C-alpha cells in the first residue's frame, strides 16, 4: 500500500511578484524567445530554475539554477510552508476525444 506523507511546500512570496509573472507553461514547450520574454517580465519567473540550460552554457546550467534557488530562499523570494501539509489538486485534460 502506498504511504502518503505530509511535506512542507515551497512557495513564491509576495516579494516575487504576482503569480502570473512567476509562472509559465511547461518548460518543454517554451522557445528561447519565450524564455527571454518571461525573464524580462520578471527575473523570478520559475523558468529560470526549470530551464537553465542553453546552448552556450550547458556545463554550468544546473549549478546556476541551484545558485538562483539558494539566492531566492535567502532573499525569501521562495519560502517553505511552516507546517507539513498534504496538498490536493485536480488536473483535467483531454485525450483521445475524452476529458479526464
């Protein structure tokens, strides 16, 4: 049987900007131009952590993402929830003519 455990979620704080400015579509459908646009709109957009790799900087990309994550935690751009919780969400998608 699966064991479900509570954990402390990591969230953007108000210091980051609005939710619309820090969220983006899945990284694998974002073009390099779109990435630049998201980062120009808000330097704390999650794409900076999700898609750090570029053609010019493949060796150090994930180290840079880690450095940004640590910086955002230090500056309280991102913050862990105080108490462990179970987070429930619903996802709806269409596939093969049906909605799930």
